C-alpha cells in the first residue's frame, strides 16, 4: 500500500464514507454469557469483541504474597478474525503486548484498594478484526467489568485517531486506514477526570499536531463513554424491570 | 518435487509415507491384487505369532514386552506418584496418563511423529482408563509409557495388551484383564489383525475405494477399521474406536470378530501371567533358601564362638601371613 | 473440561430423574435442549456459523486457501480442523489449559470426516494433482454447557453449508502450467454439498439408561458415553467414526442399544438441521444478511 495514499477524499469524506470526526457504528450488549461473572459483546464497525470477567476471587499460585489486586488479562484473536488466517489465537508477540497494555489501562480504572489479595481475570476474544482492536477490546473489557459489578473509578474507554495528509485529524480508524500508512494514535482515558491512562503511537507526524490529534481521540473517548453509559443504563433497566425497581426514579 | 505433508490418521497405524515419496495410486492397486485376500466371512481368527514377557526391566516396577507378529512394543508402568498439575485433579479419582513414543528407528516419517505420538497417547489413555481402579489412588497420577520398537499394524491394540500386562506386573489394582484387537474391512474383504501394508492401503488409497460407487450410488462400498479393547469377565467393552465408513450391521459384525479375538488373546495373556507368578514364586523360594543358607552359616559361627570363648576363637581364626617372616 | 462439582445428593437426584424419563430440565431421555443457529455472521471468513445449545456456545469460521493435493489422492481437496477453547468459557482454559479438550474434539472430527464417503473431497478439487482448496475449519468454544461434541459437529456442518468458494477458472499457459483466475464477484461462487457430512451424537449412559444431549451436570454423573458419528447417505445412516469416552466400560448389548439410539437421533437431527439451514438461507436471501450475532 502506498504510504502517500490520501485518507480523505476531496469532498472531505473518508474511505468508508465517514466524516473525519465520526465514529464507526457502535453496538454493545452486556451479560451475553451465563458462566462468567461478567461478560460483554462490543461491535465497532466490523471489529467485534467478546469479553468475560471472572472474579474477584482468591489469587492463585505464587501471586498470593502481594497485598494488591492482581489483574490478569488475556487477549486472544480468533484464527478466522483477520483476512489472512492466523495460525495461533494467542501467544504471539502482538497479543502479549496487547495483554500488557490492557493490564496497564485497567489497573488505572479498577478501585484496587477494595480488593486486596484477590485476583480479577479479564479475558478478551476478538472475533473479527477490522482496526482499532485494542481500543475495542478495552471498551468491551470495561463493559464486562461493569457487568461483573467490579468497582471502577470511572469508565475507561479507548479510541484511536489518525492524521490525514491535509493535516485533518481522523477519529476511530478502520483496518484499511491503519494499513494505508497514516499515523495511528491510541488513547485510553478516563474521560470525566480527563486523565490519560495509556497512550501509544505509531508512524510519525509533526509535534505541532500532537495536541489536536490527542484532543480528537479524547473527543472520541467522550463520545464512546456516552454510548457505553447509555448501554449500561439500558441493560440495568432491562435487568431491573422484572422487579420494577429501575423505573422508580 | 511433491512432498507429502498430510498427517496420517493415527488409528490406521501402519502407514509410513515419507519412505515412499514416489508411490502412485496405482501401486496400491497392484499391492491389493497381489494380496491373498481372506474370505468374505472370516472363520479363522488369523492369529499372529505372539510373544509376551512381563518384567523385562529390573529398574522399574512394572514392565512388559510384547511382540505381535512383527509389531514390537515395550510398556512401562511406574507406581503412582503425587499429582504434578493441581488443575488436572478430579473429584474422586486418580489421573491416568499414557505416553507413546516411537523408537528413533521405528519410523521413517519424522515430520508427523510428534503428532502421531500424541494421538496414540490420548487414545491409549482412553482405553486404559476403564480398567484401572482409579478410585484407589486419589490425588495421585499413574504414568504409563509405551515405546514402539517396530510397527507392523495393530499398533494401538498391541500397545493396549502390553500395557495391561505391565499394569498387572506393577501390582496396580485393575478391574479385569484388558485385551484388544483390530479388524478392518476393505472392498468387502474383512481383514483381522491387519498388517501395516493393509492398514496403509486402507488409509492411503481410500480415494479409489469408491470409484465405482459414484456411478451407482445405491451400493456404497464400505471401508473402515475397528479397534476394540474389552474386559471379558463381565463382557465389558472398554474402548471401541472406529474409523472409515461402515453400515451399522457391518460395525456390529466387526465388533463381534474383535471380541472373539480378544477372548482368545485373554487366554494367552492369562497363561503368561500365571506362569509369571509361578516363576516369581520359584524365584522367591530360591531366594529364601539362599538367605536361609546364609543365616545358617552365621548361626554356626555364633555357636562356635559361644563354645570356644573369644580368645580361642580369635586364635583359631588367625591365619599366618605368608609374607611376613617369622623371626 | 469445565468441571462441575456435584454432591452425592445432587447426583442421585439427576440419576432418579433419568430413571423416570423426566430429566432436571423437563426433557425426556431422547430430547435435545433448545438450539439457536445463525450462519454467515463473520464477514472475514468464507463461511461461518454460531450455534448456541442451551449454555454451550460455539462459533465456527471456515477459511479457504489454495494448496497442492496429496499425490496419492490427486482428486481430493484438504480439510483441517482447529479447535480453540476460549478462556471466556472458563478460567481453566487460560493459556494452553484447553488444549487437551481441543485435541480430543479435533481427533473426533478428523476421524468422522476422514472417509471420502462422509465428506466429498472431490468438490474441493481445482486441477487434479496440481491445485485444490484447503478448508480450515476453525472452531471457537465460547461457553461450555455440556455436549460439546454434538454442538461442535452441528456448527461445523452449518458453517460448511454457509461456505462460499469463489468460482475458479483455469487457463492453460505454455509448458503445461496452469493459471488460476479467481472470480472477483462475491456472488459468483460454488457451495459445498453437505448431504453426507457427519454429525456426532453423544449417547451418555447414566445408571442403566442411555440418553442424548447431556448437560454439564449430567456429564459428571455419567460413567461412559459413546460418540456416534452419523452420516446420512441415500436416506440411510452410516457410521463414520465412533468411539467411547468418559472412562467407563459397557456391555456389548448396551453398546448396540446406544448405537441404535445414536443413529436414530442422528438421522432426525440431520433432517432438522438441513431443514433449518434451508430456511435460514431463504431468510438471508441473496442480499447481505442482517446478522443478529451476540446482540440478541
């Protein structure tokens, strides 16, 4: 793919017809499975992710010594999730890297002081990969944690951003835009507190643009946060409506 | 050059593909023609020359060596030991693990060996699980190791037989004696205890088995292989692995053949084990006699000592050093 | 396997239920739990299916690749199974924890699909002796609620039904080299015949009775089960790979009964599945389907 590929058309539309600041269509659902303590499904465009949370439970193995909560993540990608078949669902460098990033971002959100000497398992399964895998995985994990009833400081959401040739920042980039050679910036943030928990960037652009790109990603985060919050409310309304307590206020 | 990377079906043990890179589908036809085919309904059991020897190794508690025709297998059972993996623990049962290994010279096909070993191991585990009283070693694991020295068909069934003997030799409590055998059907010919060549034919040339069947779809040419492990005191089937394509009637027919072979094999293995026990008993007797002799000798000495008193005993036992000159 | 701990009393309760032909969830011994099936929901795969059998959740994706056929079977394509036990199902599967179970399932499936009568490998042939399709059937286990063998085989069959192979035309170049042209049109595709594709039916023995579709709790109570692989050919059931599992033994006559039960259930199941797949195909139609997926 040529690196000087233009991501924006003359009309100011992206390859999939979105405007620069537009997110992909987000659909999500909490409580997809029975067995885990919390589970969630998240669809962002064509990227589809399942997340499951087990715990908090007693820490296993040698990790019991420390007094803190152990956040154990696993990131795996189904073998049929990408256009080219993957040989292994997990254990490769990329998934180990993502696993670390997930741990890092989530430990910023979980109220760890409430769970001493315990362990929380978060398993993420990417069913279909179409760009921004890490961001969607993290969003799904957040929903699953909420479904499991684990105390969080705040929603932790992630969003990606890029910069087109004409220096217009783009939100939530797809796989095609990712491989077209533009820069990619991933931000995991606590939007209300306006804190950034994790930031990663590939490729390069001039430092003058950094602030605008981060601000674009943060705007994306805020927007996703609103969607997730609506989903959680919807879910609780649905769950609680049997006893009719959710509609009291 | 074309290179075969297709993995073998480990149920059809015999095949070793890499040795013959240049075989064509026609070779199979030729071989099938040259084969003296058994009758459609076999009446004889087609036994092979069998040699079983329990306790071949002195360093492990339970070991057995078995030759079944040209198939040669060595099985080793170590006494149960504590579970290594706590996650493998089961509620009220011990864990049984079987490992199968090919001797380096037993196979020419190196690529798929590791996978075949794993497949055979898992199938062997399934066959051996019902026979071992696993309730007796809760929280322990029992490891059975099998070394394949030579492979001429009926590999899994021979391994099962051999493991059964090794288990008894080790003194692990079992519910019954386990025996196993193989039968297969290929172009309406039933082969009992098929050799490696027949098994290879069945697997490699499966493509040609129904060249006619495609035109006349009403007649389906069955082909398939059955490995049955049974415990005959209560006529229990411990494992029955089938592959290929069989009608239910043929399946039951083959099952019955293998069960009959198992019964005759059971007689043989029982004989071997009884002999082994007798032999062991004799060995024990001899050992006892020897130790009794030794005891007797010591007793004599003590008796002498008592009679003579210490000084005299020492004097009588002093022998002159021939190299020291007496002054 | 996801392990369920049951007390003796619970086991006895299940056992008595089976004896009275009235199981814990109200089924008889020959009944299946409700199933949900959807095809074509993974757009990156050539074919896909998701099956939910009560609490068992399976997602299957079929990927295609062009390969060289085995010289001994020049007219045959290739199949490869891969099972991944997702840690979403149970934390025991984290890392390589599910590999034993995965291997067992792969072995059963491989064995069942091995015969050319069970799966017509000829439809995967492009140029005999030179090029063939290789299908990767990737199975993802998302939740374990018992009876994995049946669920996996049903989902695999549905995914194969959904698989679309792009139409390939070959042109002969100089020196006998052939060049493959793969159609760009996503609607110009061939499908795979699934009439004879086998289904696995687990017949589980609890107490003195045999039953089908055991739940996870019932699996714990059972001493032994027979996995019967049923392939329908010309309206008659055939066996294409059967084995015992569960660490117990059974009498020959019990075995025959189990086979009979498995075969009749398999026949019925096959009919229903084919019917449902036809309906699903009509629902989806030629247009891009609107998938429900996990959002139900």
